[in-house]
């Protein structure tokens, strides 16, 4: 994180976030976010986001987002997003998104998204998304999403998502998501999510999420998340999260999170987070965060964060933050 909560007194923290909440006193943080909330005083942050909320004073941030909210004054940001909200003044941004909101003036952006909101004028964008909102004129986009909103005319898109919203006509999309919203007609998608919303008919999806919403019928999904919402029937998922919501029945999940919500029954999860919410029973988790919420009982964890909230009992944590 490399930042602090309001009133922490940290004025030069660095780390994954490199930013701070309003009133923290951080005025030059750097890191993954490189931005700050309004009033934080950060005026030149850099990082994964490289942008800021309105009124933050950032006028030339760069990073993963490379864009800003209306009124931030950023007029030529670049980065993962490469786009901006209406009124930002960005007219030719490029990056992961490569698109813009209506009225931004971007008419040929490219990037991860490669699409645009209605009225942007983009009619053949390409990228990670490769789709567009209704009325954009894109009828055959490809990319990470490979799908489109209702009425876009895309009927066979492929990509990271490989699914579509209800009424798009896509019935066999594949990709990172490999699932669809209710009524899309996709019944066997695979991908990053590998699950579906209630009523999609997907009963054995796999992917990054490997779980499903209540009633999807998925009972053994695997993937990045490896967990499920209450009532999904998943009892042994694995993946990025490796945990589950209360009542999911997962009692030994592992993954990026390696923890669980209160009542999940996970008592020894490991992963990116390596911590748990109060009452989860995790007392020795490790991972990216390496800390826990108040009452978790973690007293000697390590990780990317290496710190804990008040009352966690951690007195010697180490990591990117170190406190």
C-alpha cells in the first residue's frame, strides 16, 4: 500500500499504492496507484493509476490509468487506460482501455478495451475488450471481452470475456470470462471466470473465477477465485481467492487470498492476502497483505503490506509497508 489512513501522520510513505486518504498528510507518495483522493495534497503522483479524483491538483499524472476524472486538469495522460471521463480534455489517449466516455473527443482510440461508449464515434476499435456499447457502430470487434452490449450487432465475438449481455445473440462465446448474463444463451462457456449469473444454464464452467452465483448449478468450479457465493454448492474450490462467503461450505480453500469471511470455516488459508476477517479463525496466514483485521488473532504475519489494522495485535510485521 505504502500509504496510510487519515491521521496516521505518515507524510512520505511509499509502496503498492503510494497514495493516501484525505488528511493523511502524504504529499509526494509514489507506487502502484500514484494518485490520491481529493484534498490529499498530492500534486505529482505517479504509478499504476497515475490519475486523481477531481480537485486533487494532479495535472500531469501518468501510469496504468493515465486518465483522470472530470476537472482534474489532465489533458494528455497515457497509461493502461489511456482514456478519460467527459470534460477531461483528453482527445487522443492510448493504453489498456483506448476508449473514452461520450464527449471526450476520442474517435479512434486503441488498447485493452478498443471500444467506446455511445456517441464516441469509434466504429472499428480493437483491443482487450474489442466490443462497444450500444450505438457505437462496432459490429465485429475482437479482444479481451469479445462481446457487446445489447443491440451492438456483435453475434460471434471472442476474447477474454467471450460472453455477452442479454439479447446480444452470442450463444457460444469463449474467453477469459466464458460465461454470460441471464438469457444470453451461453451454456458451456469457459475462461477467466468460468461461471455465470443465475439462470445462464452453465453448470460446469472453469476459469479464473471457477465459481458461480447462487443457483448457477456449478458445484466443482476451479480457477483464480475458486470459491462461490452462498448456496452455489462449491465445497472445494481453489484459485486466486481460495475462500468463500459465509455458508459456501468451503473449509480448506487456498489461493491469492487464502482467507475467508467470518463463518466460512477456513482456519489455515494461505495466499496473496494471507489474512482473514474477524472471526475467520486464521491465526497464521501469510501472503501479499500479511495482516489482518481487528480480532483476527494474527500476531506475526509477513507480506506485501506487513501491517494491520488497530487491535490486530501485530507488533513486528514486515513487508512493503512494514507497519
